[in-house]
């Protein structure tokens, strides 16, 4: 299963809650060309590979999705997904829109779920509530959210992370097949309202930040 969302929608919290609550849900181990950080173990935290080995994995079709991030390569080995499926596990992928599109093309039975914030006010509270991001970083995330929300219509399933427990229930129903039809409970008009609200915040509060 693939969770996609703009920053501040809570997809990482949802992913960790799913994995912690049930042994049916597991995280995949990504392959990366970056060096291990303190305490990280090969085959546990990541599969640490060379640039040449990563390129060979791409050429051999061994990656279900991959991307370049800050001059390093990251990808999801297809073999890990297949092994989890044989064990009856649901692999949880917390990735961006581009990665989700790759998964959609390469893993036809994947469930792709777009997670939305309930409102712009809640999104802003989540982005600024910790006080660890400066105005420039908040602006960057808001601009990314505009692009990501525009892709929401591509996803078969859309859920709103208003009540965390209810949102988790909806995701489990989608993934386990209890929700047999596409769950598009969020009208596209609502997404347009979110995008308009974000654009308004950018214009009113962040127009001078970039400069």
C-alpha cells in the first residue's frame, strides 16, 4: 500500500501507527547509495549499495520505484514486496507522488491512498506547531503541497486525516479489501478549496520570504 500526502497531512504518523498496531503491516527496506549513518545496519535500515549496483538494479527492473534525492539514489526493491506478499503482509510505502506513479505502473495490485488534511488551518498548525521550521521551509512545503494536491485526482482512494483513529480504520478497510469500492469520499471540489486556501496563505504571508 502506498500513502501519499502533502507535508503536514500526517501520512508518516499514519504509516507508523499502522505498522505498530498490526503485524499485517510492515515497512519495506529501501536500497540507497548513501553511506550508513550512526547505528544503521545493512539489510535492517537500508540496503546500502554502490552507484553502479543501483544502476544495475534499475536496468534489471529490480526496483518497483526509485528517485534521486539530494544527489543520492533511493529505491524500493521489487523482491521485498514479493516476499512480503508471500508472507501475507501488507507493505507500507510512504513516498511522494512521483514514486507512487511508478508503483502504480509496476505493481498493478498496489493500493494507492492519498491522505488530505481537513483544512488549511489544520495544515498550517501542523507545519508550524513544532516551531522547528523557519518561514522559508514552511513556504517550500506549502508550494509543494499545491503541486501534490493537484495530483490527488489520480488516486483511486482519498481519505481525510481529521480523526487519526477513523482515518486508520478507513485505510485498513481499503487495504484489506473490506472497502470493496473505491473510497473517494473527498470531492475534488474540496481539494480545489484546499489549494485555493494554500495559495491565499502564500500570497498573504509568504510573498516576501523567498526574496
